C-alpha cells in the first residue's frame, strides 16, 4: 500500500439550518483510506455518518474542507459540478438494495452501466463478470423478488463494482440482512478489497461491532470528529483507551 491514499478527507465541516435551528454535524473530519482497504465507520445514530458519505459521494456539498479522491479535488461544489465523481469514482451500496423490481439481476447491473455511457453489449458482458465475482452466475435471470435479501444485496454489490470505481460507499449494507447473510457480505467486501489484481477500497457504515471488527480498520464518528477506534471505544466502554492507532 506504501502510503498512497485513494481518499483523503481534510477538515471537512457541515451543518444544517440557521439561527436557533442550526445544527453542526461535521466539525472537522480528517480521514484517509488506502487502496485495498476496507474501513468500517461506526457512531451513534444521527452523528453524521450518512452526511459524510453523501459529501464524499458528491451528493451534498460541505461548508469547508476538502476531499481528494484519486486525482480529483472537491467537497464544496454543488452536486451538479461533480457528476464525474458520481459517474466514475464512487459506487454506492445501500441498506435497502435499491434494485429495480421488474428487471433481472443481469439487467439491474447492465442498466447502471448503460446509464453511465457503456454500450449495451459491453454492459451485458461486464454485468455477467460482476455477477460472477459475487457468486451469482446462476441467478442472473431472476428478478429481485425471486432472490433472498443476501442475494439482492450481492446484485447491488455487483452493480457497484461493475463500473470499476476505486471507492465503494456502503451505508449500513447489512442493516436489512440476517446474521449469516451479513457475514457473507463482509467476506465478499474483504475479497474485493484484497483482490491482488484489482483492489478497491470500501468505506462501510455499520452498527454491528462484530462486522466492524473484521474490517481492516475502524473509525468512530462522534461529536463531529472522527477517531481511530477499537471495539471497546466503539461501544463507549473505554473513554481513554480508544484514540491511539
Ligand atoms: N437535509 C437535512 N436537513 C436538516 N438536517 C439534516 C439533514 N440531513 C441530515 N440532517 C441531520 O443531521 C444529523 C446527521 O444525520 P445523518 O448523517 O443522517 O446521521 P447518521 O447517518 O449518522 O445516522 C441528524 O441530526 C439529521 O437529522
Ligand atoms: Mg445514516
């Protein structure tokens, strides 16, 4: 990994509202992710985890600070001027999968590629490859209703990796899954990150300390800043011990 970072977030701040209704959410976020790293982000409900992911993903502007993703700098711009970040640099995985109900697994993945400009035939080939990487080659023609929750999330993961984006943002990806399927998703994330030929990086929000402890690194977002974390500080058991890395 050699110190090269794929993502650097520097002194990022964001709040909502004004006057007496003003809410400061992010108060100076600093973090880095290296190529091939799976990083778990934990923190109490409402502390700003989704807000942070939305800014990194180019869906929401911050108020100050900067994001560097590969060679791109952004963070304060209107979402309409970071289309390239959404199209080429960041893939998303959500708690509730966000698949299209009436399309097969193959078409769900292929359509996402077509929207970003890949010709249909190539999109279908790349969708097949991506579904094979998540072990769904035998379910490509099924629609979401015919798949288990874990399989649906693997379709969403195939969709996210099919575009060859260097960073995946996963917002509570196991929140709607049973324990076994959640563990499968985590194993899959690790194999995608640690793939020697084509490593990606994943920033994953989770409330599950067992899953978080299997990531390469854990970060805790609390009181508007991010600190390196271990399992005890993530649970608030050890107020002094969790800050060192
Ligand atoms: N668009 C918005 N307008 C006003 N407040 C918001 C908005 N988005 C998020 N918030 C508030 O910001 C805080 C952080 O929200 P969020 O990032 O969703 O937290 P988390 O994902 O950690 O649960 C919450 O108090 C939430 O109510
Ligand atoms: Mg959230």
